[in-house]
C-alpha cells in the first residue's frame, strides 16, 4: 500500500504541493471570479430597470428552484459518473449563459429572457456544485482534506472579494451597461475549461447501485445518522437564510448609502475580503480545539454584525461590519467543509454534497428571495435587522437541540472516532 505524503507540523501549504489540486483551485477561482462579476452586474441592471427589491429577490428564487429540484439526481450522477466531465460540461454551459445575458442586454430584450437564462444557470449549478465539491478528493490524499478545504474556501472568498469590485468597476466604466461584464465572463470560462481539462484523469470510486428512491436519498439518510454534520449544515443554512443582507446591497448602495455601482462592488467585496483574511489566519493556527463552540460563537457574531450593518448609514461602518461578517462566516465554512470531506464515504460524497447544496447552497438564493420579500413588506433596514436577530435565535436553538455540536472538539478527533 502506498504511503501517503505526510505534512510538516502545522504546514499551512500542504495541499498546494499537489499539481492537480493547484489546477482545480485555479480553475474554480476564475470560475467564481466571473460568477461574482456577473452577480454584481445582474443586481445593478435589474434594480436599475425595475427599482424593485422584490425583483432582486426573484433572481434568487429563479436560481434556487433548479437546485432544489435537481440536486438529489445530480448527487446520484456525481457518485456514478466521471466527476471531472460533469464539472467541464457545466462550466461550458455557464459560459454560454453569460454570453446569452450579454446578447439579451445589447438587444434590450424583455426581462423574462433574463430570468430564463438565470434559470438555466441554476440548473448548471445544481450539477456543478456537488461535482466540484468532491472532485477535490481526486487531487489530494486523505490527510490533506482539511487543508484543501481551507484553501478551497480561501480561493472562493478571494474571488468573491475581487469579482464584485471588478464587476462594479466594469458597470461604472461603461456608464451602467452590464454587457461588458457578461462577455468578459464568457471569455474567462474558456480559460477555466483549459485549466480543469489538465487535471489528471482518475477512475472515480463510483457507487454500484440501481437508480431508485433508496439510492437517491442515501445522502439524506447519512446526514440523519450523523448529528455533527446535520447540526453544522442546519446552523449554516438558517444563518445565511435569515442573516444574509447581500441581496439588498443594491438597495443600500443606491438609496441608503448613496455610493453608486462602484460602491456596490466594494460592499459586495467586503465579506469576502474578511473571509480571505480569516482563512489565512486559520491556516497558520493549530487545528480547532473546540470546533463546536467556535462555530456557534462565529455564527452568533455573524448575526450581530448583520444587525449593526442594517441600521448603519455610515459607509465606512457598513464596510467594517461586512468585513467582520465575512471573517466570522468563513469560520463556519471551513469547519463544515472539513467535516463533509472527512466524514462522508467517497462513494457517497456526491449525494452528501448535493444535500449540502440544498441545505446551504440554496439558502443563499432563498435568503435573497426572503430578503427581497421582507424588504418589500418591512423596508430594507428592518428586514436586515430582523434577519440578524433571527440568526442569533437559531444559534441558541441549535446549541440546545444538538449537544453533540457543543461537545465537538478537533475535527481530526471527530474523523478518527467515525473511522
């Protein structure tokens, strides 16, 4: 049996020594960079056309419906087909979607065409997210999973910091015209495909099961039987669903803080800048000794920062709160991602990752719809504040409902106990 490469003591760069992981990390970085640019352009364009917070919320709903409907079949496919191929096909389709958004914008087509393309993008994400999430296990050995989760999170957050700023700058530079952002993402998708195609082909540890309801729901059953994973995912889902203020950032930029599209780009970037800084700090520190309590405190802090941001009318204070909010959120992301890689069997990782996409990934879009709807009924400020309070309430309820989470020590010890 081949001996796995061993990391140096507290080596924060262990996963980066593997070429395939570097290719995957770079590919996912540029893919996320383009998606974040497009997110800013879409938000600004729709609000400029409609001046409606509800229309912004509809973006989240249109993108989340395919994920809700297709994630379980997608997870099953990921466990029974080539994960690299799934990622390549979906990334290519997403590039075509960005090209379509650009054409729709140039030709001034009705908004329904815009939402139709966003619906197709949601379908692509339903398959891309679980496939991309578990493809990392083909690029690093098992003893590098936690370190790879940290770098994957850092890459995503860095792209989320740079992408919104570039998107906002691109829209502002061309006087509110978003098509340049859409066409740029379409071109960038070609570079992404070139990087991902160079990852070494490896036979997947495919599951050998029939396509039936039991196999389809195997990921759900696994999470039900694993309270640590279920509690971490549940906590993150409700925190993002209730405490997410990013869907209303176009409203804050245009009507409350009065900072324009460039200011919107920086508002969107701040959470990811904070998360990237936190990821670097986490990488250079020893493993969490009380991971469960750390997770609960971080999510409660996330809710508190959301409340302060909601009532702030100061642009610097709003930026600071979003920076801290992102840093605390990244603690949750790293702990949850590490647990998913360490606890799920390889032949079931696609289905477990798909369920995670439903719980957590869709909460971003559902949170956007909830925020837009609540803002229409309560106003943007009260909507954000109530969401932050709800996040803190969820932390208390999760601590009471899942005592296993409170007792969770190091992630490594938890993985050893499971094995």
